[in-house]
C-alpha cells in the first residue's frame, strides 16, 4: 500500500474543494449525455486541472483491455498491452511492489476501478502532490473514475437496447412482409389438391412458396430458397415474388419468366445472395407439367405404382450470372393419382447421431409408404419422421413443403 502522509487542515480543505469541483464537472458531463470520447476528454482535463494529477493513463476493459486516456508520459501507452501483474490487482497498489517492465514505473500508483465485484478499469497515476498519497484522496480518484465508467457503460447499454429495439422492429416488419408473400388459399378441386407447410428455423427465414392462377386451365406453383436468412433474405424474396407476378401478367413462357427473374435477382441481390427455385406450370386440360429447376432440390413425382421421377432439369441458381449459361424447360405428362412433393433443403439435410443424412432417399421411402394420407397428414407425419430421425431436433435451416396431388 502507498505510504500515508497526513495533510494539514488547509490542505484537507483544498482537497475537498477540488474533489467537489471534479465531481460536479463529471456529473454535469454525464447528465448532458455526451458521447464516450467527450466524457473521456472531460475526465482527463478534470483530473489534470482540478486534482492536479500530471501523469495518468486509464485502461478500460471493452472486450479487451484498451488504453482510453494517456497524458503526461513519454511512452504512448495506447499501443501497450496491460501486464498480467496489473490485471490481477483488486486493490490500490504501488507500482514499486509489482514486477513490471521499467516503462510502467513512470506511474507510482495503480487504482483498480470496480463495479459489482468486477474490475472495469485501471487508473495509473504518477508525479502527484504529496497529500495525494493519502488514501482518502486516492479513493476519491477511484470514485470519480467509477462514476464516469459506470455512466459510459450505462450509455452503451442504452444504445444497445435502442439498436436491439430497432432490429426487433425491423424483424417484425420483415416477418409481416414474409407472411404476406405466402398465398392466402391453395386449391383443392376436381383436378388438384395443393398443400404447403413452412417451418422457419429463425424468426425470419429465406424460404418461399407460391401459387398463381394464370387462366382457367393453367396455374403456376413454385418453391424457392434464398441464400442466407434475416431481413436481407426476406426483402430479396419479396422482390422475387413481385417480379414473378409482374412477369406472369405479360407472359407464361417459362423460358422468359426464369430469364427475367434471374436478371431481376442479379440486379438486386446483395452480399452474394442468390435464389434456388423450382417453378412449374400445370395445364389442367392437357395434364402436362412444364417446369424449370433452377439449382433447387429435386422435387419427387410419385406415380400410382410407387415408381418415381426426380424433376431436376433446368438451369443454374438465379442471381449468380447476368445471363444464365444454360436453360431448359422440361414438359412431362402427369398420370392420374400422382403426387408431387417440392421441398427445401431443410428437409433432406437432417442428420442422425451417426451423421447419416435423411436425404432424398429417406423422403422417397416415406412418400411410398404414406402416399394415401391426406395432404395435411402427409406433411405432419413427414415432419414427425425427421424429428424422430434427429431426436435433438436441432435443425439448421428452414423447412418448406409443398405437395400437389393430381387427381
């Protein structure tokens, strides 16, 4: 501990005046809600002018130890790493009692700043007035520092709360936008029964499905997956949906639809975002399905005899190239009583405890075994199946299912 020198009455009175002035200055700066850099500057000048401390450095723990204030020294301590010998201190200590490098001995005293039992910072002072070795004066430096650092911490937490509230509101808006993208009703008539399920991994996912009537004979349905999650994925998906519906008003030619969508995504995608999608148009009269698979998981078409076809022809994912390097629209006849299952990779990329993937094979086997369930029950049972497959249910992605029963 530092040697204690008892001040005379006049010195004690002067000290109290200086302390009061310093306290008022710091408190006023805090109440004015000044930024962190300004508070540190006022703190520095307060100790320099009011408490007559001519050499000081302040290290604050902000993810790591960082020098926030340094004055009166030849050495630039903003570029120095705080020694472990100092980091371990919890009481006011003379540097002469520490095994530290010579450069740290320009300070005479180390003052830890604690709050709720946690060390927030270290103040190191040197070349102080004789009566400042009095413990009462050193404790006051500790108190002033504590008041300022706790205020800075509180301001930081307040800013974080405001930022979190802003993010929460953005997420809320994006979630509302996303929910508006999904069709309000899906058909169940004499020709087809379409059912969809969406299970987000987080509050805002990157999956999307849609159903759009083109005319009395034709309709389009699709499933898509945006790379990434959160607000950017949701906004890109809303662009995708708006673009799709706008293009369909002009043409139902899938070659043109997909090429225009790719151009739209390429122009609007940010941070290497892209979209995989499966788009199909079904003609009720001809029972013909035209489709393009743009880098998406292959939908499974299950025939009445339990044989299946994977719909994987098309083009690369959308938004990667300005012009798609290859493209094909495939047309297939749809036999009666066929079932088509479209899905996103959150379904197949589920692993058991041995790291074996549920995969497309597991999905096909499930379909063959449960094809006669109602669409709703088919989805529920399939989701239950992958929950059982992965008992921890730690799915790493959204899951979207869209089934189409052709009657």
